[in-house]
């Protein structure tokens, strides 16, 4: 173990690297453009140090300078700083009914994306990952050709990704088990060297995007529910994802909500389960459930009521354990939120022990469509912000 790791003195070089990340993080996280003087005041660094660090970050195309703004007092005009579009992260996703790629820059701007729908239940991992590699090549290739630096990529998967040893352990709805995803991806030259330096759980990555979207407007601690064919969840505490020892926390879809029958939440409130109980074909769009419910279809209303109650029971258990104030509905459940809300909130009120004093609020996600794609790209970019030199983007 290094001296620095046990609290010893930091070398001058490592201190410069740390300060480079500190300045970059302050500009990226700021809700509006800031000047060098603003950064110096916020970080405690001298203006000369900040100016030198900013120059390096501009040279690395991590920051950009806007037109100077006249100062309110005598002195030189302030030059606002913003995240640059010169460095991007790539978010990738394999889900039960789609593959996706999204390219995001440090400002949060989507430079390119594509989502291709399909049915990947009981699919062959090699075939699916080959298709993803080709899709990534098609989407990222033109961005790279335009001179943008690709910092890396992350792949969201709907299952247990072992963050210690790496493989995808199981993705029940895909029918995948103990798949070495990275090894399969490495064999595809079509990936153009960008694909998946690391893997993440779909719900955790979607929650990362949601935490960023809510950083100025909502509580920083919440349970995020990712409703699709399967149901995932993530626990967000003070803006950070709680992954668990292996990265396996949040598998709420496999929570047993009826002990006598061993019935899981997913079998009552997953997309396929709701459509089946409603008497609609599995390939029906989720909006068809909303339209039928609005028209007063009794079978559909009952299916949504069952799903809402089951979701409320499962979430009550989570809230009782982790003590958060808000439940955020994403994916399918976000679309169905108004039809799920009453039975869900009733179950929360009944089963959350603290509800009489601190009712749990149920809200719809703000991160937009396919949030795991955004969260995966953000994870890559966060590594750049944390250490621009180690990421290979900035020069040491």
C-alpha cells in the first residue's frame, strides 16, 4: 500500500492532479457558467493556480471559455467557463426489448444516439453483443471522425453484474447466466475499441442519471424503481448510489410479495405481467394500458390495481429498511404512474411504519427516456472529472 493511501504526504504531482479534478468538478457541477475567480473562491485555491489549471483543462478540451462578461466593478471582464463538448462518454445498454447507444458530453448534451427494438428473451449472448458492437460502431464512428475524444464506455445490463470479479452473473429475463460479457465484446472488431471497459446494473445506472437530473430540484435520497419487463431498483443516498457488497443491491423485482405462493413483485407488476393480466398481447405498447384504463376497461384497471398494490408492498419494505423520503418511478411505471399511484400510495401508507409522521412521496422520474444509457455515459465522464490525468484525457 502506498504512503498516500494511509494518509501520508501527497507528492506535488499528485496534488496537481487532484486540484485539476477539483477545478473541473466545480465547473461541471455548477448550475451556471462560473469564472476563474468564482472557482478560486469556492475551492480555496489561488487565482494564479486556478488560472493555470483552467488553461490545461481548456487545452485538453474538457472546458471551454465563453465570451467575456463586463464586470460589475472596475477590473477585467470575467470569462465564463463551461464544460466542453470535446470529450464524450458512451452509454450502452442491452435490455429485454431493445439495444441502445448514447453519446454524451460533459455538458450533458446528447451528440448521437440510437435505440433498436427487438425481443431478446432467451437470446444468445454472443449474437446480441455482436449486434450491439455493430450499433456502437455506427453511432460512435461519426462522432469520433468529427474529432471528439471518446473517453470510454459503460454497458448497462438488466441483471447481477459482479463489480468485484466482472462477469454478468445472471439476467433472468434475457436468459443469460455467468456470461463473460467483456470477453465476448473484445472479439468484435466492429466495436472500434470503444465498447465496455466496465459493466453496470441497468437500474443503478438509470438512478445515476436521475440523481443528476434532480440535483437542484429534489431530495438527494430516494428509491428509484426501473419498471420494464423486469423490475429493478436502486437506493440513492445523498446523491450517491448504494451498490451493495457485490453491486447487487436493488433487485426488488425478485422480492417475494406473497409468501404463501412464493409470488414475486415482477410476476405482478412487471410489464409482461401487467399486459397478461389485462388480457393484452405481450407486444402491446404500454400506452395501450393507459388508453384502456382511461376508457374504463375493468380488466385493465384490475391489472393496474394489482400491480400498484404489489409495488407498494415491496417498496414499503425497502423504505422501512433504508429510511428515504421519496419513491421515483421510472420506465414503464413512469408511464403508468397515474394509474398505479392510488393503490401504491395506499400500500405505502399502510405498511411504512413512519408514514404517519413522514409520508413517502411518489414521483415520476425526470431523467427522460432510456436513462440507463445516460447513466452509463455519465459514469464514464465522472471518472474523467474525478481524475482527468488518470483517465488519459488530460496531460499530467
